[in-house]
């Protein structure tokens, strides 16, 4: 998984939801979209990017905030 490409994709999602008048609804929209439509490997990569300052800085604020706020819900379950 290419981290830079996933950040671009997440930023596109964030740009769509950022136009919503309710900020909390926008954050929920970003997180829900990623949870529902991104496979676990993709979510692991984008969440790991939050811990890399340079990668996190390239995310839109709405994306960074949504990922941070919903990190637990977005983290894939460990394989049994």
C-alpha cells in the first residue's frame, strides 16, 4: 500500500466532507467512509501515517482530526 496515495485519497474524502456546515458531522463522515469502504490494510497504513509527523502534516486538518478521533473504531481487529 502506497502511503502517499492513501493520503491523497483520504484528502479527497476530507475535501468533500469539509464542505458540510456541521464540523462534527464532517468528521463522522470521513471516518465512516474510511471504515466502510477501505480494507483493513489500507486503514492500517493511513493510521500509521498519523504517527509520522511529515505524513500527518500532508493530511487535511479534517482528515487528521477524523482519523485521530475515530482511531479505535478504524483500527482493524487483530487476526485470530
